[in-house]
C-alpha cells in the first residue's frame, strides 16, 4: 500500500503528562540530538535580535545547557542568563554567567526581569496553558525586549520518511503516526507551530518574523528516532499502535542506516515589545 495510512483525528486530552520526560532513560541522548539538529537554527534567530553585551536573558524549559551557554558567551560578564525547567536533571553544570533554577512557567512568577530576551524551544506545544504562558513571557520583557518562540508543528509535515518508497518507510511512518497519537492524547497541539506569529502579535509584540526548518536527512536523525521510539515503545504497544515485533523491526532498520529520516518542522518566531514612548 502506498502512502501513510489514514487515521482518526488526533484530539487532546487524557492528562497523563509529558510523554518524553527528562527522567526517562535516554533523555540526555534525545536532548543532545535536538541540540545538534536545531541549535544552529536557534542561534540564527537569537543573533537576529541583536543579543549582546550586558543583556538580561531568560531561557525557558532549558532541558539541556547548550542555548544558555551560547547566550552567556554573547552577553559577557555584565549580562546574565537564567535557565529554568521543571526538571534540571539533564542540565549539568551551568556555564559561567548562567543561573539554573527549577521553575514551572505555568504556575511560578518569572525569575526576575524585566528581560531583554526570553527564549523557549519545544516546550509550549506540550502545555495546555500554552497561550496564557505566551502572555506571561511577553509581560516579562522590558520595552524593546525580544521574545523568541520555537515549537514543532507535526501536523504540517507528519512523516518520518517523506520518501515513502518501500515497506520499511511505510512502517516508520506508521510508528511516527502512533507517536503523534500519543502526544495528542497527552494534550500536545500538533498544529501549534504555525500559530506562533499570530500569538506574538496577539500579546502586542511588533516586528514579528518567522520561518520553519526540518531536516530531511541528518546523521543524528536516526539516533533521535531510536531513543524516542525506545522511550515510547511500551505506550505504542499498549495502545495497539504498533506490535512489539514491528517496533523491533523499525529499530533494526534504524541501526542498519536504511532510512532517510525527517523531523516535524521547527517553527521559529520572534517579536519585540514596543519601546516605551518618549516625551
């Protein structure tokens, strides 16, 4: 059969929590793979804000240390970076100039501020309170400060293998479909990334711009797919989304390097809080 199988509509909702918890085995590998894939995109958008000497920055849902360390190098000793997450177990030792804090952006007040730059990547899509959180982040900016939001849009490009030319690719896409179903069941908005420019304008930010990136084939793509499938294997099988034998076959295909793997698009958007009026 050619093409991905048709599936029922994906709806949010059973409240079982974040599917890819930082405490799971392999979480450090997953965070490192995401950094290798997307840090160059993130750094390009952060550079476009003009971030530099003396800036006060907030890295939200940091997960790993790479973005906060890059920011610390840009802002120098006169600036500061606060990196926050609900779980910093995979963060490691903060770089010089970085303060790492356990913090829940859905319930806790901002950790200081006002900030010249607030950045969040691959976090909001998983939060039921995502729209409210964007308002909180925008309010934490100083006049003229920048908010950079980056999030996935799995519905925009839903396939693991966009060149679905054989049974191994069909299987990979069916397992990716099951993974999307699991995300949706836990409240993720699978079409969230495309809404970021509108959300930035909706909280009063200006100079909004955005683009999207997804690797079609990348050396680290198979490693990210492997650890993601291993972390979700039990849920995939329990939910009837794949058999244990199918998961084993997919993992063998990954190990053999037979698949050209894509990710969901990462949509990156930035906007600036208007400067305070003068006079």
